[in-house]
C-alpha cells in the first residue's frame, strides 16, 4: 500500500465532490422554493450567484490534479461537465456581477424548469463520480507500482 500523487488526487476529489454535492442540493432546493413561491427571485439569485464560481473552481481544481497525476479516465469522465460549465458561464445573461441567474428572467417557466433539471443532473453526476473517486482511491492504494 503506497500513498502517491494519484491517491492524493482522489482524496482531494472526494472532499471537494462532497462540497459540490451540497452545492447541487442547495441548487435543487433553491429552485424548488422558487417554483412554489416560498422565496422571491431577487433573494434567491443573491444566494445562488455567489456559489457559481466556487463550484466551477473546485471542479476545475481537482480535474487539474487528475491531469497532473495521469488519471485519464477520471479526467475524461469530467470533460463534458467542464465544457458545459465553460459554455454556461460564457453565455450567461448580462449582469453587473458574477453569477448565472438573473432575477428578471428566472421566473420564466422554461428557465426555471431548465435550472431545476440542471441541478438534478449535476447532483446525480456528482454522486456517481463520488463513488468512482472512492473506488479510484482504493484502487490506487492497493495497486503496487512497477
């Protein structure tokens, strides 16, 4: 059993993926509150927008570790979501601050359902990858390098 850089990468990915799971759960709950009119759109966008860049940075950080440690399958698994994040942030509505959600557009039925579906898909992706990272960490710990 050897502790090496791939193991460290998987440990960091597990910890940051747990944070990303909480971000996705908050995302789903926030849009459910908007759908049922428990909160107004301005407050909800003010609480969601500051979480966008930290989510993207955390996701990019452990994928950079995967790149540096040569964990190609884990990196390829995350490339579609990285591309989606880049495209989503690049095509965000024009606003004065950072973030993706505009309070004037968020209450449209199609936008609201799209954002809610995005949260559910991200939650499923982060949960599946969490267990893959756990498997990858254990596999990297028990394999003996040549």
